[in-house]
C-alpha cells in the first residue's frame, strides 16, 4: 500500500509528452504549460488519474503536450465532457483547459452550468482577449473598439468579465493569475485543493494577434500600481510604497482606491480580504486595472458539496436495499401467466 | 355501500362473443384520457387478451377546455386473436365532449358505437367544437349506434358524499366511463380499484370518489341492460405462447434493455439526456434505476447531453444519450467526435414529425437519412431500428453489444408511437442471455491507443486511471496506431477507409435478413422498418390468406444492412417500401442495390392503416 510513498518524486519533465509543442514562439501558453508541469509533481494524485480535457482553440491543444490522459474535444463543450468523465469516475483528477472564445462564447452555456453544479474540476481559462486559431478576430473579452479582421473599424461588443461571470454563476472558487507569474503553481495548487469547480483566469499574452494587451496591468513599470495580490485575512494593500488600499464606499456600495495617510485614511479603513465572502469577491473580481488595480490570487474560495458526490450519495441510498436483479424488476407489478 | 353491488356482477344477460374490438377513448386533455386508456390496457391484459395501444395526445399540456386542439385520445385494439396494430378504425368511440366527437368521428367504423357525455353538449361547447347544430339531435349520427348519457350529472351524483368540489368531482368522469365500458365487455374492476388505492394512498377521499364513480358507471350499465342501451360482449383470452407476461411500453422496454445490455457488457450506464417529447420516458425510467448503478444526468442542453455521455464512455462507462430529431441534429458534431475517437456511444432517437419542431407528439420515421448520413465528413455509425414496444428491449441489447464490441456510436431509432404504445410482453430472462463482457486494455507493453483488433478493427479501450496507458485522443485526424495528430494525406485516406470498413464489417456479425411471412422470393416484397411492423405484418398476412404472392421483410439493421439483403430483394419482381416519411429507406435500398424499390409514404402523424397497405399490395400485384 505504500508504493506511492516509496516512489521517486515525479519531475516536471515527467509530465511532458513526446509531442513537439506547436504554439507560436513567445505564446503565453508555454509558460502556463510549464507552470502546470511544475505543479503536478507536488500533488498527491497518481499520474494515471490525471485527465486533461479541452475544447477547441490555441490553448485547447494543451492536452497533447501533457503525458497524462487527455481528451481534445469539440468547440466549447469541454465542460460537458469533463462533467461526464468526473461523474463516471469521481476518482479521476480532471483539469479543463479553455480560452475566452471556447469557454465564454461558443461554450458559455456549458461554462455557466458546470460552475453552478460545482463538479470537482480545475478550469484553466487562458484569456488572451482574442481568437488566435482563427487568425485574430475579437473575442467576448476583447475591449470595445478593438480593430480586428472582423471588426475593421473597432468592435462594439461590451466585453465579459470572466470572474464576475464565474461568481455570478454560483461557483465556489475563483482566482486570477497571469501566464508568466512565478507564483502561478501556488494558485493552481489552491485550485486543486478546492473540492468543487475551481476556475482560474490566466491572463495569457497572444504575441501574434493581441500582443501586450495586458500591459496596462502587467508591464513592469505599472505592475505595483496596477496589481493587487490578495491574500485571505490580509488588507487589500497595493502600490510601490504599499501605502495604497481598497476601501468600501458604503453609500454607493462600490470600491475605491485610497492612500493611507492622505485625507485621514488609516489602515483601519482598508478592506481585509475574506475569500469566503461572495459579495466582496464579486467587487474585487470586477476591478479591471483601469480606475482600480486588478486583483490576482484566490479571490473566492468557499467550498460546498460537489455535484458528483451528490450523485454518488443518491446511488448509495438506492443500493442500500440490497443487490438488485433486473429479472426481478421486470416481474414486479402486474403480471399474468398465459 | 357500493362494495355490495360489485358482487352482483355479470348477470344472466347473454353476451355476444367477438374476437377483437377497437375502442377509442377521447376527451379534453384534462379529462384523464391517457389514464383511462392505461387502466383499460392493464385490465385487458390481465384478462388474457392480446392488445396494442395508440396514445394520441396533443402537445399542449392543458389546452383551453373544449377546443378541438385540446382533444386527447387513446386507442386500444384487443382480442382473442393475435393483435398487430392499434386498429385501423375504432368500433367504439367514447367522446367525453363535443370536440372529442368532432375530431374523432371520421375514424369510427360505419355502424360503430358512440358513447357520449351529453352533459357536455352545451351551446357553448358545441360552438367551441365547431358544431352549428347539436349532433345528438340533428340526426347526423343516425348511421351509428349512439349511447347518449348525461355522464356529467351521473358522476357528480355518484361522488356527492365525498365532499369534493364540483371540479374535483368532474375529474372522476373518466372512471365512471371506464366502469361502464368494463360492464359492456364484462371486465373485472378490481385491478383498477387497487391502482386507485395505491395512486391516491395519501388522499384516500380521492381514491374513494374515483372508485365510487367507477362502480356507478358499472351499475349504470347493469341497470340499463333492461332498456337495451347497448349489446354486451365477451372477448375470450388470446392464445399466447406460455409464460409470464406483463404490459410494456417502448420507453420502458428500451430503458430496461439498455440496463440489461450494460449488465451483459459488464459496464455501468451513464445516461446524459435533455428532456424532449417524445423521448423523455426513457430518461424517466432510467432515473428510477439507480440501484443498478445507472447514473442519469439531465444536461443543460442536447449538446452537453451527448458530450457528457462521450466523456463517460472515455472514462469507462457505457455512455448513452437520448433525444428526438431536433436534439439529434444538435448532437451531430459530438457524434462525429465519438466516431473519430472510436468510443462506444448509444444515441437513441425517438422520432417525431419534422422538420424543425414539427409535431412533437405525432409519430414519424423521417430521421433515417439523419441517422445514416447526417453528419459532417465521412462519418459512418451503426443504425438499428426497433419495430415495436417489446422489440425495444432486444434492440437496446444489440446496440450495447455492437457499440462496445466495435468501439462505435450506435444510433437506435424508435418513434413516438413505439415509445408510448403498450403491448403484452412475454418477460425475458436476462440471466439466460449470453454475456458479452468488454475488456479494458491494461497492458502497457506495446500499447498505442489506436492499436486494433484485426478482426473487428475496433481499437483498444484504455480508460483513465490505468497506469502506464496514459494517452491523448481528440477530433483532429490522428495517425492509426499511435493516435498522434496527423495531416498526412495517405493517413487520412487510411483512417477514413478504416472507419468505413469497421462499420461495414459488422454485416458479418449480424443475422442474415429473414422473411417475416410469405415466400423468400416471388412477386412482391413489402419491406419495412420500425413501427410500420404491425400494419405491414397484418396486411401481408391478410393477403397471403387470400392466396396472394406477397412477402413481408422487416429490417432491424439499417446500417450496415444485412449481408444477404440485396440478393433477397432481387428475388422479388417488385419491392414496395411503406414508410412514415417521404421515402427514405427506399432511397437507401435503391442506392445500395440498384433495385426499383417503390415508395409507399404517409406523413400525417398517424400510423399506417392495414387497409392502406393492403390496397398498395393489391395495386402492385395488379400492374
């Protein structure tokens, strides 16, 4: 029974498949792949129990580059496949990889339902705010005004905020990171530890069709002022001097950025992150790097029973009355002898 | 009080013995016509008659009261001889309101009996039904034998003591009528009484009122025998093969067959489905079978339903999805993925009238093209068709066998008529069936996901959780063997050929086509599939009895077709293909065998009548 213990610890390279990675050089997906391969050796799942499921899009090629079980399915439907896999065998450790188009445009309906059902999955949303594989059309997360082949004079679509959607759908875990973030494996481990659907939005740079789209938040020179790395129980502080914070305007029920020591603001006024508070999480998730910094880390985590556990409980209850016989069932009720 | 009268039962009044009768119950969709029909069905079955039923109801759950489009009907054909169909034209029409009479009168046999509730023939209801004058008074029903009773009044009288509201009291009307019809045919009421007691265990006053109404209808019959209101009949038990019987609907038999098939394959069922008329009864039946380890998943839509089922098959369950034509259309892309990744999958299509939403509660067989051809790319699947309610059981088992043995999607065609109709069923023994246990691959030595069994061409089934067999699959063309992505031209040709040959090869693993009745060659073959079995079988038997040279061939395997079918059909001078569509199997047969198959089509939402097929046989033999 101690085979797992005596086994040598797996290395990131043990999770790389023999297939040549075919993303564009410089694509953010490389960093995400590496982060996942660095994460898995630290988890206690037997390798054969990992399943990577994806839809269609650049990031959905992900499973081919992992040496685990993998299923590259059809556009937008990965949540449904993942749900079937997890219900069929709850022992499996299912990871879903999707993008902003796959997950929130063609697959928006499935995303909504997997989140509300709380199937125990990790969903990695690689958000690059563009359709890469079809050569650069605007996506449901693209900013208004984005010029692309299908919006030559600028898109008029209001973008969707994936984490606000996630929380609105009733998900029990929501986190944000960016592709090259050193601590991405830590966020992935939190997502994995959470039993239920864990969605991690990963800002992913598309070097060919939407390069530097997140620079307003991620560029080195603005990072300190535009990023707020949240931690449960810690005040929402940011800025190069660590003297800025997020305060609740109780009159408007909105968040505002304030500077400690200015206008009578003290540390007492700064909100403390509570990852089990859905209202707070929804406000934090909506911060987009324009007026307020963008939040990174685990924004919401408040576990609830998983969908597949509910199904198993119903099955167990039905089986409690003993071993069933189909032949007996067919002979129940009204029968007669001819 | 009424208990005493039950004992009086069948008196000395002579009963006329008849071999079969067709009764059509019709009323408002709130009148409980389907319940009346199913209670009559059970009682008839327990009396040992053979029977076939045809529930014919509107899509509206509660259409405005008294309208023609709110009329619900239930037809039953029962007898002491073999019953193949729900009957062409009813001998008896029970019409609980003017609209029911208006809609159904044209079907009634000349001289047939009409039992009407005259209490509903008010000016208002007559107008709603479209009558300018009261047909009970204007002589327009003189060609029929009319039993005209103010049932409304009688039923309210009979339930007076139970303190029900007028509305609740009127809901007992269907049981009053049932009591009267039981009297006419000398049927025992005890099964229906037991059913009412069980059904309304928590509301005994409702059970008591309905039982009182049932008894009152019966007593009314007894009393009226003096006045000669109607003849009384007896229908002896039918000669049936020995054994234990029950009634079964197609929806039940299909669900049970899937559970039996999964058991024989040693797999657990995952059933992903989205509610749709008329397919939902399969989902409902399976949702009650959790004790067998059946996992049902009501998905957010048709696409998620099939995708979850494919996911479950990938994870080592038997993935099944179920729908009707519009839902199957939505599943098309995912079915292609199951073909490409070569995973077992069963897709049940309870066909209904199309295209688009069509007529959801009306039956049709117009999804044959969709089943055989309806996907992007060269995408062959196995297609099977059940021909009647109890046949669904065997076809479901066959679907499980083929899906798992050949690692392929199997489309199982049934239809709204089969799904809802009931018939007596000689209960099979699952324990006596030959198991076909699947074998999951577990050996990493030389493993590759698309390694194939050289005989079946099926790939190995290696499920997640198996150490050493980690692999990736997907919908992009893959290299045979390794499963790695491949755009290599010769490989795509090879994979397309393999996917085709794997399915065509199944023709060697299914029975040769047999002839249902008549000679195996001759002047005329009537070729059917699916729920036209009943009327074709009866029509051909009738014509054979007249000495005509005609044969009935009925297909269960639509794709691949049985290996001897071409030779068999070429042995006939003529081939006609009755179908409830615009000629779809006809086209497939012409394409496959270059034979001059002639269509006989009907798309009225109603099953073929025996007489319609008889006329086609006569016409074909004359020319």
